[in-house]
């Protein structure tokens, strides 16, 4: 058996010989550590709740250094869960945040675990499903307000794609930084937390009225 | 008008502490080429191969003609070829083989012999499998030291970290919430995050 078969070269091979399987490309996995960290998990979910709260109470407009005005809206996917409550609530379709189930879930202590965000920045709208636990950017999509070129749909060049992807990543980081500033700030317990609490309970009433009206 | 672009990404950063990979483009290119993808098609005992390619998954023939830089961003492909035995194939062949041997020796097979048969069949089938190919876009912003890998699969991400470490002698760090707090330079936030309790919103 050669060196490559033993997998001791630098190319990251995995070899299975009989019942023995050896991996040479698996690095330590920090995501596994993160999964164990309840605080980190909750922090991601609180961040989505904060975006939701800002979206409904202040139009979701954030002034971000280096990007100017960026507006963030919650769109077609919303998943809520809680470590204390069994089950997850997944809402899909138009305006899931306005559904009575969303209000009821918030009230029962569930927090958003995953949400589809529309991030409008300049002429572009970036769509992303943000996984609050891992902070992965899922199903990223760019909708550009560009004039349609002759001959139909234009594709992004690799340079344009790269630029927009890193912009999105930086915007998420800045928003998270802003959230952390408020969450870890001295006035969180006295000001922001009671405001969000009050918003959660105040939005329950119209949601119930809408549900009653529909039936 | 809608312009297509749909992928999922896991984010990384290159840690500031410890060994930091070079920013010299020629050296980066040399190292990428050294750790380029190598086909496992002709090596029957190799189950998996991981390496760098261009964004289409093709292995560049000459590093001097390879242009993976887009401004300050390195854009390459992470190619993973892996042999997998199709579902059900191993089980049925193992049963066939055991039955044939039982018939010839006219007695029950010992567990050790069963294991031997299974391993031999597994090796044989793996050697005959055509490797599956997965190519994920890998973007490394050399200015911000941020990395985006267009895959959220644990296996592809582990492979990328291992290959990056082998190539640049440094393991990229997943951008977790704490890592973001560290990146924005708020070390006191990190301590407070670790000490904080979840807020009671209801």
C-alpha cells in the first residue's frame, strides 16, 4: 500500500481498510462546541427577535456605518422554538410574522430560530434565511433593481457576486454588533426588555382579532 | 428584475492569533496548486479525495495560468470526490456470499468469517464505484480575513477546514456569535456573553 493509500499525504484523504476507517481531513469542530452553548444559541434567537421587534416598531431601518441606511424585514419563513417547550412552529407564506400562530408562539416563550430576511441596501435587496443557532447564511439571493438588459436576464459576474455576499455578511455582523450593544447595555433590563415584552403582549390582541374576523 | 443567486454559506474567519497565512498571492497560488484536487478515479483503495480547483471544479493544469483572485477575494472551488456503495448493494451481496459459503461448508459461519466476507465485498464494491463529486465555492476575502464556504454540510465544512490547515498551516474559525463579538474588538462583550443569562421576554 502506498503513501496515498495510507492517507498520510497532505491532500486530505479518508481511507477505509476493512472495518477500519481513517480520516485525515477532519479538523476540530467548533460548531459542536457552539451547539452545546445555550447562551450562544439563545443569543442568536434573541437577535432575530430584536430584528423582528425593530421591523414592526421602527420599520426595520438601521443606520449602519459604511453602508448607510439598511432596512431589514422578515419575510416568508419563520421558525420558532424554545428549549423549554417541545416542538417547533414553522410558518411559511406571506407575512408569517402577522399570523396568530406567531403571536401565540412568542407569548408561549418561543423565540425565532430561523427567519427569512429581506435586507435592502442601495439598489439591491439581499434575501437570506438566517439560522440563529449557527449563523449560517442560507438560500442567499440577490434581487437587484437594475435595468433589464436587452435579451433578457443578466447574470451576476463572479466579482459582483463576491462583493454582494461579503456585503451581506458584513451587514449581518454590524446588525449583530448593534444588537449586542443594546443587549449588553446597562439600560437593557430597565428599558428595552420591558418594551419588547410589552410589544409581545400588545401584538397578541390584534392577531386574535384578525383570527376571529377570519373565522 | 430578479437576478439569480441562491446558495447557502457558512462563515469563517482566519484567527488573528497564532500563525496567520500569507497574503502573498504568488505563495497562496503555489500552495493552492500544491494541494490541488487529485483524481481518485484510478486508485481503487482510495475512498475520498479533497482538493482545490477552479470555481467550476476543474483542476488547473498550470499554476501560472490560474487566476483565482477577484479583486481582494480569492475564489476557488473545494472539490470532494467520494466513493459510496449504493444503498442495499452491500447487504444483498453479503447475504448471497454467506449463503454460498454455508452451502459449500455445510455449517453455520463463524462471526469472524462473516466479518471477513463483509469486508471483502465492501472493498470490492468500493473499488468498482464511480466517485461522486461535490464542488463548493470557497471565497476568502484577504482584506478582512473572512471566508465564505458555499456549503452547510458538516462533512464538506470539516474537509475544508482540514484542507485549509494543510494548505496554509492555520485552521479557520467558524464565525459564531462570540467570534463576531471578538472580531468587532469588544473583548469585554465576550466575557459578558459568557456570563449572561437568557432574557425572560414573557
